[in-house]
């Protein structure tokens, strides 16, 4: 294994408690990012309010970006199980502009971005379902015709 690949895997491991939340308005200069995040969990993701408010967060802040649109929120959970619970509720955001993604090393984020464009084209052209998954230090694109089929690697 190369040194570069080892460094990517180490950074990926360091970020495994993090999620990035895209699409939440950031126009309020007095915003409390913790309150915004907990409101998202309880109201938009339909999580029990007590659970959403009692979930310990190590950190939450807006990430400075150069692009247009609202800056993403980076949330670091104290417990991996809490992160997994939040990610499992992300389907409740379907139909909104809000997206939740795993925080990954920059090289893997770039791979995910490029694969997402391919995935969009494939979904439209072939009428299949797609998903992008992290495998080691790289991202893979998988497809299937419907939920009764197994996922297969897209070549």
C-alpha cells in the first residue's frame, strides 16, 4: 500500500464521525449552528425531539467555501451510533434541497463529485437506481434495476 493511500485512509478514519449538511439557508448572521442542526434533525428528519436535543455533538460549524449557495454545516458526533441514526433518517429529506453526506478526504470528495454526474446520466439514460459508496480510499458507483436486485459495480 502506498504512503498516499495510507494517508487518505487515515484521514477517512479521522472524519468518520462527521457529516456535511448542504442546502440550509445561511443568511442569518446571528445563527446558532447547533440549534439549526437540531431543528433539522427533529423537524425535517422527523426524529424524536428529545433524542435530537440530547444527542451530544462534539462540534458544528459552517464550512467556508468559495462557491455560491449556502455554506455547508459540518457536524462531528461524539457517538458513531448517533451519526448512523441521523444518516438512516436522511430519506425524510427527499424532495428538499437539503443533502447529508459523509465527510471524506478531499480526493474522495472529488471522486464522489465526478461519479455523481455519471450517476445522474446513467439514471436518466438506463432507468436504473444508482448509489456511490466508499471502498477503501476510492469511491465506486453501483447500479441496479429495482430494489429486488442486488447492487452491481458500474463499469
